[in-house]
C-alpha cells in the first residue's frame, strides 16, 4: 500500500476548501504543539488505524504556558515535524 502524501496547509481558508473534499470520510485529528516524539507518533498511528483521513495540527498555544513558563523558548521545529510525518505516511493534512 502506498503512503499518503502529506499536504501542509497554513491558511484557514485553504483548509476550509480542502475539507469539502473530505465530506463523508472518517477523520482522525491529532492536535500537537510540535516538537514531535514517539508519543505523538503513537497517536498518529492510532488515528490512521481508525480513520480514512488523518489531520494533524502544530500550534504552540501561548495560553498553555503559565506566567513563569517561557513560551518564547518552546521548541519550534516545523520542518523536522513535517518531514517526520511525511516520511511515516501517518498524516494526510498538517
């Protein structure tokens, strides 16, 4: 079986357009803050087993950081994360 090609979307309007083609399909969603590791991969694997389409997100949410936690130094490695998901075939849309 061929690995799905990862589509990377960074604009909401583009996602809204893309999701119209997904109507009627089962969709698994894996929200992340990036800096993917084995635990994230396990979530993507489970979503792939249970759904026709897997959508992931990478959003470093400032609201998840307390006043003494440094939002500015949280690792942001979107290229590495994108490559990882593209190579595994576990995610269709990021």
